[in-house]
């Protein structure tokens, strides 16, 4: 009985860790970090794809600004300090991908908005990450979820990401898909030093059973 229990616990641990790992064999765009957030592709079309993600833990910081780029730069510095040793364990934590930005959909370009930036914690820190020494840095969890995804290249600037998000929403509304409309995630996979072949995404969390894109 003890042996069986141990096997179940081990299987569960491997399943959890298995969703964050080396994904270069699955995703050609996730190549700059040792570990990436893995997913199951539910379906795909020209306009968008549907993915399933397991629950995951992230380290998070937020900043407010009229401009997304300024807010993200401020939040990024806080998170970079955390993974380079500003935590209670003094641990150096590997960078992972993607980096996600939670964006309030109701924000106007003429008003200041709060942007929430999160780094994915590596598999070895998913269960018990070291506490940040900066009180404005905290942990968040994304649930087991299915998401609508639109991919695009270039640089993730506020005008571009908003345009890509609108294109995705238009595609989803055409098929009467239900999704979280109060916020979206802008998602990046590349370091600032990478110039060519950049990969970005916009995510909307599906509500209920997702609707696959219609085949042409």
C-alpha cells in the first residue's frame, strides 16, 4: 500500500513538472530558455488556435503608466532582481518562457493603466519558490485552462498588441466563441537582444467548451 501511494505521488509530481520543460521539440519558437510552458494543441486554423495549459505558478510584479512599454520596463526590473538573487534564499533562478502581461481590456489609451507582468517559475520551483524580498513582488497561479491564441512576429508594442487582440476578438466573435473579455494576456518568448524571427502571442481564456476555428 505504501509502495502504491509512493508511485501515485511520484506520477503526480512527474505530471506536474512535465508541463514545464524542454519544449524545443514541440515549439520552434520557444528556444531561448531551458524550460518553457508546455501545452496541448486542441485545434488550429489560419485565424487562431486553441491550446490547453495545466495550472502553473508565476512570480509577478505590476506597474502603472500611460504607456505599456514604460510599465513593463518597471515591472521587469523587479522580477529580474528576484530571479537574480533578491529572494530569501538568495537563489539564482533560471529565466523561462513565456513572459505574460495581463492587460485590462477596458483601459483607454488616454488614461493610465495597471499592467501585470509575470515570469514563469521553473519546474524545480513550482511547488516551493523562495519568497521575494521586495514586498511588491508576489506569486500568482494560472488555472488549468484552455486559451484562444493568435501569434504574430516583430516587437510587442502596445499599438501592435492591441491590433492583434482586436483581430483575435473579431475571429472569435464570428464563431460566437465565449471568452474572458475583461482582460487578455500579451505573451512574449524572446529576449530584447533577439532581432529576427521574434514570436509573440495574444491570449483570451476560453469560457466553457472552446470553439475551434472553421476550416476554409
